[in-house]
C-alpha cells in the first residue's frame, strides 16, 4: 500500500520553550510571566509550513498560553485547524490529585471554548503523563466532555509510557467505566522493543531517513500514525536554560534541522486533523 494514501494525524503541542517538564526544577511557574515569550512567532512558523502545503492539523494548546495569546488560538481555528486541550499549567498528571486535575482541565477547556466559540473534543496530557498511576484521569476527561485522548505512549520511559498498551486508535475504558477514544503515540516494533517514532525529540534525534522508513512501515500495514511537534522545536535561537546534561540534550539536540525535516515530512505523507483521522478510521466523534 502506498503510504501517501493513508491519512495520518499531525499535531502541535502549543507551549513555550521554558514550560517543558524537563525544566520544572530550573524555571518556576511563578516566573513564567516575566520570561520572554516566543510561542506566537514559533507557532506562526509552523502554521506557515502547514498552510503553504494545505495541511490541516490539531493544535493541543496549553490553557496558560491561550489566556495570554487568544488571537493565536483564534488564528489556528480560523485557518481550519483543530483546537484541542493540553491542560492548563503543564503539570504532570501523576503529580496532581484528582480535584486539582479536574479543576485545571475544566479551566483550560473553558478558556479554549470561549475563544473559538466551539467544542473542544481532544486532550493531550503534559509529557504524556497518563500512565498506570494516573488512569483515573480518563474518567475525568470523559465526564468533562472530551471525545478523545492522545496521551498514552505505549513505551517504557523514565517520565511517561504504558508498556504493552495498544498501539492503534481504540476505545479505552477508565477505572469508573467511562469510555473515551485513545489515539496513542506511534511506535515502531524493532525486534522485541517498541521504538518511539511519533515526533518531538525522537524526530530530531533519528536521521530523517529512519523516521520516514519507520512511519512508512505503519502506513504499509494500513495503519495511520500520529505525529507531534512543539513550536519551540523550530526555534534554534531560543534562549538557553541552565539545566542538567540529559535535559539539555533532549531539548536542544538538532533544533537547527527540525523545520527543514518538518517540511520534508509534510511533503512525504498525507496528514490531517486528529478528529478527521479518527472519523476516517471509523470512530464516532
């Protein structure tokens, strides 16, 4: 099967460079408002790539960002992209209690819906932090009116992941019996190991030829994949945060090549919004 015939989901997690989970110990949330913001310029750069190639995607927007950049959210929506929710403060779910998560999630959802005057159907957790320790979040998302989630990475990782979980879009049931569509982050089966290939730091780490090969392999099996990127990943000139060596490597590795690789990617594959890909795959949204 020609991989160009499969419709895949392309997504952007809209947050600023200093808000990533890896910098939690280095940058206090109380200081966020005093730091130079680059999210609007960087998101515009990605919008330009998409619009020049008539690609529509899903933008998971942080509520904190939406509050301060409502015109950016409006622009995303008016240009035909899907606006979805990335929580409010980028706090990992398993570091929140149920009440805190519920309040923050509803706050972020309402902010986005007030801006676009439309329903927000999709959710993605900060750093894919729906794990075996936070599956209770699925019930809250379903009760809040979300139709789908894209937070589960079926890999083993130090910060996220549910090894052994399903690799393709499916209906997932929360601990209280609520149902939600789950579009997990895509992986490539390499012998016994599931290799994360959905984007982000992995997109910058692997040679582009490998990313293309791995993603093409899913399409050849008739399976759609989901790809993600952050606006700060197309910004090699962003200010440097003083942090540990591992976080430094994960965040800054190959920023200078990311935008060119993104352009190659959208030329090589067929992409659409998450909601449209799920509908094409037979899910009722």
